[in-house]
C-alpha cells in the first residue's frame, strides 16, 4: 500500500520544496516505519543543495537527508519494537543515492541504516544535534592508543566538539584548536569537567609557540629523535595553514593525522609528513559503521548525554520552511541562521512538525 509522506524535496539546484511523496509502507521482515521528528544540516547537504561537488549529476526531484531521530510507528523487526525511540544514519552515508531522510514517515531496515536506541532520559533533539558527529568522532578517534594526546582542529564544529568531549571521556589528552578568543574561552569553560583538555586560539599571534608548550614540543627538535615530545596525533577537518604548521612544529615522530576535510596548501605539509614519518589516514563514517561493536559504542556515547557528561550543541533549531535558508551563504544581517555563518558552534537541526 502506497502512502503519502511530506518530504523536503530538492526540485532543482538551490530550490527546496515541501512535497508529498509516495512510499510503500507494507513492511517486510526486518523493516520499520519511523515517524521522523528531527534531522540535521550537514556540510555535504550544502553541496547537494547546490548540486555541486560530488552531486553535480544529482537527478531531481530528490528528497534530501541521511540521518534522523524519531519514533517507530510499525515494526517487523525482532530487535526494534513499535514505540521505540531511535536515531538512524544511512550506512552508505552520502553515497546512498536514495537519501530521503528529510520526510515525515520513512521505511528503514538495518541493512540500509545504522539504527540506534535513544535512552529514555535523553531528548530526541539532543540526539539530533549529534547523531552523525558522534559516529564520525568515534571513527576518527579509533586509531589512537589509550591516553594519547590529540589535537583537534575546528574544535567548535559539530564533529570537533564531539571528538573533544568523547576523546577526553575516553582518557585521551585533548587539545582544541579554535579561531577567536570568545570561542576559546567558551570551550575551555564548557569542557572543564570532561577530562584533560587544553584550548589554543589559532588567531593569536603566538599560537604555534603556545601549542609547543601545551604539547611539550621543543621549537627545534632533532628529526631523528623519537623522544622529543609533541602530540601523538591530530584530527583535521579544515586543512590549510593550521594543518601545515601543526604538522611541522607540534607533532611527534610517527604521529597519526586523521583527515576528514579541508585542503592542503603547497608542498610544506607533504614535506613535514616525510620528515617526521607521519601516518596520514582517511577514516570514514561508512567504514566505522561496518565494525562489530559500532552500535554498542555509539549507544554508550548517547548514554553519556543522559549523565550530562557528553553535551552536544545545537546552533539553531529550524522548521521545515527554514531549511533552504540554512543551506545558503547568508549575509550577516539576515535573520536566518546558516551552517556557513562565522562563529557557529555545533549543528543546525531540523524539526519536522
């Protein structure tokens, strides 16, 4: 039986409309019918909205969205009952050409989506602010041994903020790189009870020198000495000069760099990688979702929200009608909130009411 569902549909580049779509709600074994309450806006949603980058050949009309939270209306699953509160993330992530999470009712199964229980004491809006970023942060932290010192660039972004908190709660020594004294002051206060956390403002003139002090790194280490200090690695989602200077001056020999965004600039970064024998990795959300204990690890992180130890941040809660504006590069005077606005902390979430 085909049933209509309201969906945020990209009808052509940069034009998003609320339309009725049809889906077959006759469930097969293992399937769920979910009433979606919230989703979020992510950087790749912006590329899809513009039909740029990886989405230049995207066929429209197309229902957007790769994750959400909601309530199970019907279930043919042995593990997820009707009435359950769940979060979900498409296993192929943005490589699932069906996408389609930005709609009011959605049929899912465990083959297509990672399905996660939401703790009773945690609000669906809280989980909406961190579904993807929690999975991503756990994926990017996976290569590091317990107790590592890890630098996180863009630490006020959704993934960076999740990595800082979850890494500190795991026992790592986390070092946040942020832009601007206001963000640095806010983050230092916000994470003061998470564990070992330091914050460096990369807009400060002497930030590299401060980073050397935080990471116990001499300014002119012996390249062949493996005991000269420096961080054990970094998570980088911004690239550019901060990535290059960190690799040159703040990491130990054979440190791990996990890259998940941003671009390299010039030849200095590859030279630093070669000189210090750095290990550059490209961990992915998709590969992490295939690991045996992914559900256990993500649900444990969600439980930390209920204990107020892990505190995801929503930058703004947008309605259906605001979604398109959240994906645009807005002028500073506009009343609309946007994911590309300077100073953003955390994630923009969408409420499907």
